[in-house]
C-alpha cells in the first residue's frame, strides 16, 4: 500500500516539467476526466456533482480506479487517507493543475470565437 502512494507523493502536478521524465510514469496511475466521472456516478449512484466531502473522496477514489492500477477498496482508501493525509493535498494539486490546463483551452477557444 505505502509503496503505491510514495511514487505519487514525490511528484509535481501533472504536466509540470520540474521532475525527471522517468518519473512521469507514476502520474499515469490516476486519470482525471470522463472515465473517473463515470466511475463516480457508478459508485455514488447519482449524477456527477461534488457537493460534499464524501463526494470529493469518492471522486479521488474514482480517479485512482480509472488509472486501472489500483485494486484497494474504498474503505482501504479512506484508511490510507487517514494514515497519509498528504494524499488529499496531492489530489487537490492534481485537480487544480488539471483545471488550469482545461481553463487555458477554454480561454483560447473563446478568444478564437470572439475574433470571428
């Protein structure tokens, strides 16, 4: 268990160039996107919307499952978060970076639309 997370926690946010290329493989262990949203809906039995802390943790767990290398239960994941609180900070950094990248794309698309 700890071995799995240690590789993640030593990394910079996804897309950052501040770490050696050989370590980028660890970031493929999570997937932030449509697959993780579908998994969230499947696990929570509701439409994707993060309103509560539980929703957030289910989404983090879904991102790990979407990476296809994670085989722990949700209960194990919660125990891991209690034992390693830095995991939540790491997930938050990953989501923030993901949103920043997506916002750049949206901003560029809007700029192109305004010029027409």
